[in-house]
């Protein structure tokens, strides 16, 4: 789940499928470094937000919280597969290179 505050926009929490997690982190970085982040956020939501029916087998494994005004990205996961942990580490460095503080809480 993503909770994003970009400029004056703070949409509802959006769900992103785990299979799209890595791509969504790249998309989030593009939003945060864009000269027009609010417009990019709308496109990000259209691209990555899950819109189909929620199934009984679905579960939330974590949150990504980003604030453009505070320049912080926070990741909190209950359990993440090893390959996605590596992706998360790489992505966290990319957020730091654009001036964001990164917090990671994961098991």
C-alpha cells in the first residue's frame, strides 16, 4: 500500500500488486523528481493503483509512505521476499540520490 503526499495532493491510500512493486518504486522516484509532481502523481495512480476486486487471499505486506514537502520516503514491511529486499535496497539508494531521507523497517 502506498500513502503519498505530493505537493498539495494527498490521495487515498492506494494498493499496488506485489508483482508491480519494483516498477512502482521507479515510478514513485519519477514523481518525486519531476518539476510537475502533482500531474505525475495522477499518472502514477492511474498506472499502478490496483483497480480490480479485492480477493479473500489478498493481504497487505507493507506500506510505502512518501512526502515531497518533508523529503522523506519510508518503507515498512512485515515480510518481503529476498529478491524484493534487494530491489528495495537499490531503490532506497536512488531516493537518497535525489535528496530524500529513507527509512526502512522490514523483517
